[in-house]
């Protein structure tokens, strides 16, 4: 993503995902980014709203 000539810290992707989740939280979409332990992250479909 950043190329070969850029020094990237270990937690760079984690920080960006955290910021994305924070930006999506006000519209209840923070859960669209799911952590996959040992692999990374994935985007999920938003669950349909359940009416009572």
C-alpha cells in the first residue's frame, strides 16, 4: 500500500483501522470492520435492522 521506500511502524494499520472505526461510529457502522485474529481485518455486511 505504501510502497517499498517507506518506513512503516508495526501498528500503522491498527491505528488507521481504529480511526476508521471512530469515524464510522456516529452512523452506527463501526462494526463493519471486523478483526480477524492472526490475519488482519475484513469488511462485513451490516446486519439488517430487526423491528420489534
